[in-house]
C-alpha cells in the first residue's frame, strides 16, 4: 500500500511540504526539516502520525543529549544498589537496560513515525553517531549481547533550527526540506483552522500589521506563526476592533498587545524608534 500524506484538517501543509514528506517515505530516508522557529516543524511529525494512523515516538534533543541515549542506557547505579540490598533481579542485567526512543520505535508492531526534534542542539558529533543505526536499522546491546533490529523502518522526521551546521555524511542520508515562512494567503488558511469564525476585516488588519512588523529591519526575533495565533486569541478576548490595528498612513504603528509578538526589549525599543521616526517624517 502506498503511503501518501496530504496534511490534516488542523495542519495546513503546502504542496512542496507534502511532496517532501512523500518523497522521504518513498526513498525510505529521514526527512530533515529546517525553518524558522514556529513554522510547524515539530507538529509536522505529529500530523504525519495522525494522518496515517501510526504510533509516534518523540525524541526531544537537548544540549546534553548523547546518541547512545536514543538506543539504550545501562543503569549501573540501580544495579549496584540492588546488589547491596540483596535483590534477586540483580542477576539479570537486562533488568537494568533502559530502552531509548529508537529502540521503542524499532520494536513497534506497526510502522511508526519517529521524531528527532532539534538535532542541532546536541554536540556536533551527535548526528554522525546515529549514521549506522539509521542506515542499517539495527544496533547491538553489548551488555546483553543482543542485536536489536527494526521490525519496520520508521518514518523519521528530523528537525533543525540551524543553530549549527550538520555533518555532510549525515546530510547525504536525508531528504531535505526548508519550510518557508507562510505568505499571507497561506497564513490566512492557517488562521482559519484555529479561528474558523474570525471576521475577515479583523483578519485582514491583523495580517497587515503582523507582516509589517516582520518587515522591520534589524529585528532580533521576528514574530512567528504561533505568536500570531496567540496575538489573535488576545485580540478576540479583549474584543479589540479592526480599526485599532489600522495605521492611518499605512506605515508602522505600535499594535495593541504587542507583547504577544515582540519577545525582547531590543525589538520593542527598535520598533518604537521606527514609529517615532515615521511620525516625525509625516509632520
């Protein structure tokens, strides 16, 4: 049976993105997804699993994460403690092998979706340390002398925020896709999923204000899709009218509840300066 992903009712996937997902599945290669924070990279894996009716295993990578943790860990401390207490289970070393997310995905009775989230947070060697396991779909447990093979090759989604470059050897084994920031038309479709009864006038003014803000040169952190959705939720909760978002001269104006969009004082100060300069120029 051919697996085809086409987005879901709660996840708006562009044609390019659905094509990338299906290409990675066809090639049986990990799908490496990059893009600005807040563009739905992590949610993509959740929606692929939901759309295809497959189990999802999530491995959220941190700066201290080691590749070995995705396979398994040997809990030597617990075994030492049990031996001191005279526990019978101490004689079976398998009782102290803690399965990682890769092992759990490999053991799945049906083809799973495996998310390796924010792989670029870890050490530069982390991706290379997974090459053999992702290629061969197997690994060896030295403590129990057991070879673990994947029952089904997982659909692997790997996300990166481009915090550091990934090794060439790793990149060669992936199908790559960059999620471009949604244009206004695509963003309107995304908003429709979350706010189906939003008035069109408010949507238009909110999107105009949002994209004007993103175009401000020098912003340290541009507002993302998730921040736009938070802002809209606040606008509705506070019953802010569309005209309150409108700039009379079409130039930058400080939007109400801007704290949902701008996340640091440098960007707030920069935007306030821009608005002040625009007002002086129009006098």
